[in-house]
C-alpha cells in the first residue's frame, strides 16, 4: 500500500503542478518586440557600388553614424540591389533598436557629407509609405508669402563709395561710415552685442560676435542674425579665405552633458576633450573637432599658435602641423584626411599655403567656365605649400616647396647654422621670403639672411639678401615687387626694460627686373619704428612705433613720388635708384597700440586700446599724407576694425578702361565736391551773418539801456553815445566773380 500511496501522492502533485497559472509572470517578463517600422530609416545619397566593395562601404557607413552618436553595426544595414546591373541602387535601409534611436540618427545625419560627391538624405520608412499612398486628387498647396532676404553685401552699393568700420567701447558696438567730413556718420549701434570682442570675416560679409554660448554671425543692412555656432566658452575664431568655413577654439575642453541637445549643429560624445571645432558657415553644421597641439609637447602653459588650422587659398584644404612629425591635410567639406595619410616630415616646424593672386583667380575662373561649357580644359592648377625643417645631427635645415594634392616636391634649399625660420608669402604668390636667423659658430650672436624664392619663374630661383643685424619686422608690398624690413643692432633688443626704446633701421628693397635680384633702395637709420604698415594699394607705407611707453611716432612715406618709374626700377645710376622715396609727414598718437589702413588705402586708423593700457584710450583717423582728420578720446575703448572688401568683379581690362577714362569720371566727382563746398560756404556765411545780427541787436539794446539809465540819474550824455545807440544798417553785397555759359544739346 505504501508504494501505491506514494505514487498516489506524486501523481496528485504532478496534476496540481500542471494546473498552476503562470500568466502573470509571463506577462511581466515577456520580451517586447518593436511593432511597425518607426525604427527603420531610409538613407539616400549612398555611393553606387558592386558587391566586391560592399563590406568596406558598410563598415565606413557604420563608423560615420557611430561617430555622430548613432551607434549601428554593419548587420543593421540592408542594401537593395539592381538585378540588371548587379550594382546597388544608391540607397540603404538601417534598422535601429527603437524609434528614438532612429529619430536621433535622422536629426544628426540628415545632410551629412559622406564624401566629396555624396551627401546623405534621410527619411523615416513610415514617411515614405505615407507619402507613397497619397490621394490621387490634386490639392493645390497654399502659396507661402514671399519674404525677401537682405543682401549681405549691400554696403558695397553705397552711392558715395564709403567704407565702414566698427568700434567696440565699454558695452557698445558701433558701425560707422567713413568718407568726407560731411559723409561720416554712425550707421548702426547696439549695446551688449558681444561678450568678448568682434571680428570681420575676410571679405567683410559677416560680423562675428563671441559669447559664453558660442559664436554668432551678423550681416545685411539691418544686421540680422545669419548663423550661430554652439561652442561654449569660445575664445578664438578664424574664417577660411572664402568665408565658407569657421574655426573656433576654447581653452575649456568640449563636454557634452547628459541630455544635451543633439544634431548636426551640436557636439556629440565623440567630440569630448577636444578644443578646436570646424563649422560650415552656410549651414551651421559641425564638420569636425580637434585637440589642441601646443609647441614642444603638451605643456598648456606655452603660447597657442593661432590660427591652429591653416587654409588653402581656394578653401579646398585645411591643414595642421604636428611639430617634429607631420603635416595633416584635410579635404573639405568631408574633413577626411586627404589621401588617407598625413605628410610625414621628420622635424617639421611650420608651414604656409601659397596665396592665390589675381592671375591664379583668372585662370581658375577660365577653367570653371570651360568646365561649365562641357569642354575639356587643362589640368586645374594645384595648391602649393612651403615648410621648413631644422638642423638635426649632420643634416642641414631645409626649406621645401610642394604641390598639393599631388605632393610633388618643386624646390628644396639647404640652410646652415639656423636658429629660426619665418615664412612670408607675397599676397599675389609671386615671391616667398624665408627669414633665416643664423648664429655664428660660437653661437654668441645672431644675424639674418633673407632667402627669396621667385615662384613664378622656371626652377624657382632663389635670391639671397645678407644682413648684419637681426630683423624684427618684414613686410611685402601688396601686389608689388618691394619689401620693407626693420633691423636693429641695439644691445637691449630682446630684453628691453621699462622706458627703454630700441633703436632701429628701416630698409626698402626692390626687385631689379632683368637681373632677378633684390637691391637696396634706401635705409632710414636711427629710428624707433617697430612696425611696417603698407597701404593695401601699395606705394604708401607707414612706419609706426607701437606698444612703447615713451615713443609713439607715425611716419608717412611715398615710394613712388616721382613719375619716372623706368629709371628708378632699372636703376641706371646709384643716385637715381631710390630717389622716388619721399617723406610725406610725421604724426604722433600717444600710447598707440594698433595701426590699420582702410581697404581703399586713403585712410589710416590708429587706436589705443584699453586691453593694453588705460592711457588716453580712443582712436584717430589720418589721410595718407599724415594729416589728422578726426580724433576721439574715449574711456574703455577696446577695438577698431575696418570692414574688408571682397575682390572686384571687374576684369583687368575693365579696370584699365576705367583708369584711361579717369578724368571723365573725376569731373563728376569734382562737381559734387565743388557743390558741397559751395553749400558749406553758404551755410558758413549764413551762420556768420546770424551771429553778427544777434551781436548787433544785443549791442543796440544794451546801449539804449545805458543811455536811458544815465538820463534817469541825470548824468551827462555824450553825443557819440547817442549816435552809437542809433540803429546801424549793414549792407551785404554779392559779387559775381566768374560766370560760364555752356550750351546743352538736347
């Protein structure tokens, strides 16, 4: 019976176990599957490939999405194929874990430049289904009201041809028009417009203001907001030459807090720890971030080299140097490493891109026009960069010219006993000057050589200018063949004490055409000048003593004062060479900290900034001869900046035609000036007449009161006093000096 009882119990137990209800536990721990297709997106703009390149493409797409915070794997991607061609169809499907991840990927990657020829266009899979099943009956959409946008270069259409400048004083930023005295006025002003400083874009299109939250760009006639870049605690800003891109830097590393806004215009977790950001100026999208490289390692106490990224003249490339190792060049707009590898250069210190001159731009425009017409043109001209490496063991220092992106070495020059090199391109790219600081064998003294590459000539010949003293400043003449340098043998150079003024010499050199070498034009000795400022048009130059507590002189010079250019350029005799250099005037601006020419070369502005000292802050404007036009002493004055101009849209031939007919154009301007002077004279005469009338009326009233008072007191009255108290009549005669009659043909 026992076994049967046990079996009976066990049997009952099994039957009860099968009847237990587990539905509540199953409901609690049941795996929830995604319903619908909200977690799927469709990515268009993907390169069309064959199946041999599939794995490589999927890995790269997954990497790009993950870099923006939308982590995916290659297995999450579905690629449709064309059965006829055997290639992909140019779009893909990506499946995410949930709808939120899909929405984030759409916001962060829509419009993302995958490479130079492909840009992602993303839609939700459900949206495509919804739009595909639209009603067949056409419903006319509501017409949106047209809103015209302001022209960002409207200031160039000023009928009086004036330039603009911006000033920053206290909390106030003001925009001014500059011209003749009657044309100067404040165009716009705003309080608390910036938290740090203001900066113009290279072509004057935008005004950038810096704030704790980032950078804002302003433009148009009403100075409306054009773009913003969210880089907290930004300190420095730099534009690409053609204003397509913006670089920002902050001392504080990028930090993305939890729950921060995400998208193409914001930092992602992968950007954390970096300091430098590159942005698209038109869309405001973040392209890439970098960490800061400090000189001689990662010592943050050392001074940051700015700009940290250097742009090619056509905005196609941007590069940075890793001192001692390599130059890394990135393509725009993808910001991918060009050729997928850096230029390995052992010991490299610094580099500079060659600027494009007017000739280069004309060739580029012609090539673009040829490409537009569908014709096969010649190979586009490459960019060029120059870099230098120091002496290492038995290897000499070296300067190298390289074409890019082909990376072809064009010219190399070995240098010996080198302490330091500085690279100076002429703004048209015709010459490269390498200022070489050399030391003697004992290394107790420093002298300087100039190695000048003639870039436009075959084999890039190099001219050497030997100097005995140290060169403290070097400057090419814009669009010219001359340069100015400041040198000094003062023993206090490099370690001046308070109140000590360094004695300097200023020298001008010019290319001797036909010979190819640079010859000394003239040396101005025993000066205190430490800064050279060429006019943007060339010819005129200002020598300034800036940043000194004891000297603040400004010397205005004209290097083409005589009309005989041929004799001076070829230099037939020692006396004639340099004879056209003429001193125009000397001025003084106490405690001057900055000096800058306006884009026309007619005016020079000097300023004393409160950022440097608190002594008579303000600014002054001078004409090219050194005559002071206006001066403003302003407390808490910080900044003065002329608004840059873009290059002219006129061709060289059109500009030559205008110069040939300049007298005809100037006649109209002379008439305007004469009319303005006449109006000013008439206003002045009317003011003087009003003052005289007021004086005579007051004098008559007072004299009558005096006579009446004397009569009341019984005092004797002179006849002369009675005559004076009588009314005086003043006769104004208008005399016609000259009258001209002109016959007008209708």
